[in-house]
C-alpha cells in the first residue's frame, strides 16, 4: 500500500494535475520527485504518452482536430455499436474495441449528446484510445474510482460497451483468461454488467480478426 501511495504521489506531483491527492499521512514514508529527464521512462501519463495537458484539464482542444478511426474491422464494429446509443445516454466504455465508440460519436458530432465515462473516474470528454485508454481530452469531471463504481452500482448507466475474449453459444463471456499462461482479471466487468440495463459486447466473430483491409473508405 505504501509503495502504491508513493507512486501515485510522484505521478501527480510531476504532472501537476488539476485535482488534489487525498491520502492519510500514515501511509506516506516519503515523496520522491522524479527529475524531468526521467519522466518519459518512469512517469508517463500512459504507456506511450509522456504528457498531454488536455488530459489534466490544463487546456481544452478542438475535438474536430482529433483524428477519426481509420477504416478497419475495429471502426466497422465501433460504428455498428454506436448505433445503439440514444440521446442523453450515460455510457461506460471498456478497454479495447469499445474505445472506438467515442471516436465514432465524435466523428458524427453527437459526443455532446451523450455522457461517456470510464471506470477510472472520467466523466465526459473524448476518451483516449488504445494503449492510452483511461484519460480523456476535455473531460467534464474526474472523480475517484470508488465514487465512480458507486455511480455504476447505483444504476447510473444506461448502456455499456465491453470487449470479450470469448463468448460461448450459451452466452458465457470470458474477459480474464486470454491464454493458457495469461490471467488478466475481469476489472470492473462484473459490477458494470450486473448494474446496467443494456450491455453491448464488441468483437470479431473469429479470434484472429476478420482479416479485412481498409482503403478508400471501404473494408475489403
């Protein structure tokens, strides 16, 4: 627990986030300030992005400047999933293919008609995708994760979009065992699915994808 607190404090101090860190002093032995020369390797804001001020509410960016998904099986699946949205929906997006729903909503200029969220505490904005998943540009609010799950468990969601490694013919969904030697855990899957009226699973019908290629606005 102490190691985790120290890591979190370092991240927040380095990036000067717009919200405060709340913890009890009994859990903190020391605060380590990482020099700027080590930020890229030790304390990036995601796996691939060292720093993005739009994620920490320091600036707002024009959403039309955020690139749309290139045509691929992911964009086709995301576009079909986005057709399940209704104006005013409170939405949870899972990691993986579901993050494409935000891109489609932004491309179709309906992002301001729905309320996107991720389980780490992000409300609103345009969620980051891929290995950057978690934060969002122009977020409306950032709350602590336990408060977000209170919102989810209390029935705050209208619809959620989730990925799946496997789905059986009887409807069983595997989201944690991705290979014989890899157990990732289900994350917030159980809380979110059991408290949401409409659940949309996103994925190809084959484990290796559909094998299509995008080009000229079409998937072949």
